[in-house]
């Protein structure tokens, strides 16, 4: 920005739009850009740590909680204040220090007591850690490397963080008093909830007569969405789908492929061509057509694999996030509700290569493939 030649009053300026005025679109751009930058900030070690968290057999809400802690997005008072929300910033436990996440989960006297008196007997204010993120990473990796993936110490560690958070909320919002005993009770409660969760996983795997652990899709809320009548299980009729879209001509092609274990005489793939308003719209169309196709074949359930996290995010929200695909998203939900199980799962691109080939072919040759 150039400097004024004469005395001018200061004014607010939004640097992500040429006019200097804030617009929602540029605001969104700024936020996603910042997110991307933060994402790139993660070192290789941190990346593998995030992957490890993903693999742990823990409550889905704990994964989100850890993810938030890791990025310091948890709504402690300090973070609210950073967002410009006026709050009184003192810690609800000790009433002395400022409530930031490092203090609340690690350095506050109550937190220290909880860690020391819990079965892990951790001295939480030991030096050598710059951030809460580093500290959490250290312990989870330590327990994981020593106990393996079925060890309970890493679970207990996460349950303690969760218990502290529950305790903090009980104090802030429900006026709960209690000290260390109540906090430890919250930790125990968390452990019981986790045990029930593991028990349910075991049972549903046994019921489905499917002991292959890696065939179990990730918990809802991450990269999958459940649209069928039964929200807990998933079907083994697996269909990969993909869309191919040309921005210049708006021509679109879609493809779907049933994967594995089908009758050889049965047609197990298909594709169509048409127009779409965006790549996301094209992806949504591919998903919808594959669902209709499975329905016509008399299938009770379907597990759709696709590579668009955006579509999954849109389907999570009942009202839809992206207005441009809200109609087709509504239709996907409606058709999905006709199935007993309808799961849509985000996978890596190479897992749906065949569907991608079909989509491309349909788009460029302007022909349907049935
Ligand atoms: Zn405190």
C-alpha cells in the first residue's frame, strides 16, 4: 500500500481484497490459507504423530479433542480472548493464572495433582517442553513405543486430558465445586466410556463375521458419513466412484465400479456424461448415480469410496454447506436413507482409479457406459 502525501486519518484495511473492504469470500480465503500454512508447519514427526492418533482405538470425539489440543483450537478462555471475545481470563481451577491450554491441562495446581495421583503418576510441570503440543506428543509416543497399540497407558493419558476438560466445563458451566476427587472421577468415567466403545467395536466386528481389523471404516465425523437407516454398521458392497470435470466446457463424466467378490456375469461398473457446475457438483452426481444404480440392483446397503472430503463435509451438515450443491446433496441424503447401510468414505485417489478412468472416458467421448 502506498503512503499518503498529506496527513490522513487511520482506517481499517482488509488486505485480502483490492478494495480494502472485508468480504466473506476473501475472509474465507484468508482462513483456509492460514489453515493450509499451519498444516504445512507440521514437521514430519508431527505428521506421523497425527497419523498415529488416527490409528488409535479411541473414542472418535477424543480424536477431535486431541486434534484441537494439538492445534491449540480448544476453547479455553485465552483462545476466546484471542478471537476478540471479551472474557475474564482467570483459570477456573485456581483463580490465579490465565487460563490457556498449557496451564489448564498441565501447569495448574489441580492439573498437577490429577496427573500425580492418577495411575500414570506423571509430574506434569517437568521442564523441557515448550508447548502443550510437545508435551502431549512426547507422552503418547513414549507409551505407544513401550506398550504397543493395545497398551492402556496412552488411553489413560488421553482420558486424563479429557477428564480435566470435562471437569473444567463442569466448573465453568454447571458451577460444580469439587477438587481432585471429582476430577479423578471424570477421568474414570472417561475410561469407562472408552471401554464400552472398544467393547462395541469388538461386538459389531464379531456380528459381521469380519475379523479383518483394517476393513473397519474410520469413525464417523472424520472422513466418512453415514446416511442409511442403521448408523452403526456398514455394508460390504463396495463401490468406488469418481467424477471428471472440465472447467472450460463444464462437461462432466462420472464413473462407478463395484469392487471385488461379484458375480462375473453381472455388470459391475458404469458411467455417464453430462454437464456440471463444479468439480464438487460432478463428484456429488457420481455419488448419487452409484447409489441409484445399487438400489436398482436391489442392494440393501452400499459403501461408497470417493476422494472428495468436501463432499463428505457437505453431507455431514443437514442443511448443506455449499449452496451450489445443496439440491443434489439433499437428493443424496434421500436416496441414502432408503438403504439399511449407506456409508460414504474418503479414500486415496489410487483406490478409485478405475472409476476415474471411466469418468474421464465418458466425459471426453460424450457417451454413457452401462
Ligand atoms: Zn489454574
